[in-house]
C-alpha cells in the first residue's frame, strides 16, 4: 500500500527566505508525482508535475525534484512571499491500473510573514 | 477555458439523510475522480469514472456511490449520512486518454458537507 509522508507538518519563515518542503513515498512504482497548493477552504491548484522518468521540473520560483529510487521529492521555493502562504500537498499516481487515484501526503502548512 | 465546477458549494444535512453532489469537468475531459478531505484523514480517493464507466474505487463503504453521464458530468451520492461524513468533497478532471504519467488532474473548489 502506497504511503506518502510530508515533512515538516508546518513551517513559518520570514519573507525572502528560500525554503524546502519534503515528500517521501513508500512504493517507487509510480507514474508521476505532483505538488499542489491549497488555500484555506479552497480546492487544489496544481503547481508542478514530475513524470517518473524525469528528475526535476521548474516553474517560476518553484523547483521540484524527484528521486524515485529513494522515494523522495523536494519542493524548493525561492525568495518566499506572503502570498505563498498556503498548504502544500504532494501526491503520487501509482503504477498499474491506478486510474485517477492520487495518494496524498498530509501536507505542509506554510506561513510566510512580512 | 472554464475550470472544474462543483455544486452545491455548501450543504447541511442531518444523520440518516442522503445527499447528491455534482461535478462538471473541464470541457473535453472524460475522466472524473472524487476525493474526500477531512482534518483527520486528509485527502482520500473515492472513485474514478471515464466514459460513464467506473475504472477505480477507493476503500469506502457502499453508502458512497457515483455515476457519470454521457456529457462527462459526474455525480456522487452518499446515503444514510453519518456524522463522520462531514468533509470537503473534491472532484478532479483530466482527459484520461494521455499517457498516465504525463497528465495533471485539475481540481474543483469542492463541496463542503456538514452532517448534524
């Protein structure tokens, strides 16, 4: 059974800091790993998707890496801003007939204070 | 291109009642997945539909069911509601036809269900 763990559970940083969020998964047989952002009471916004054959993806100030063999991914946020405050979730799409089934971590609650 | 829409956005029911939630995917998307989000259990997969067929199902009791129509819109139904069914219910859509590894799921805003 695939399990996804995110560390830390919460993070509070001053504006401008670079930060790293961690995600680990137990079964390396995945199709992809995705990072999402969720604002309070809202749905999920996709940030980055890394296919199993890729090592990293970048979008603006965000960079996500994937090490499938060790079951780890990191999300790097450069020059953090108060608007980055949200819950960040990682999710894996397992191999086989896992149609549409993302397995999520519990999330990291990020607070960026001015 | 319009995003994923869910109706209603908020719902209050009492124990024992049943409820139906609706999800309209992004135009052209044929796959719809449903998730339940609670503070204790986080996000958990309910089921996935593609072209009116359920292709995958999570570990939820039979009180939770769904269906998909020919226009790809999907509904989920929960019968005999329990207090523990209070949650944010999210649906996500994708084309369902690309190679699985390359496809992002796009989420709707969710329906918040409160069971009293």
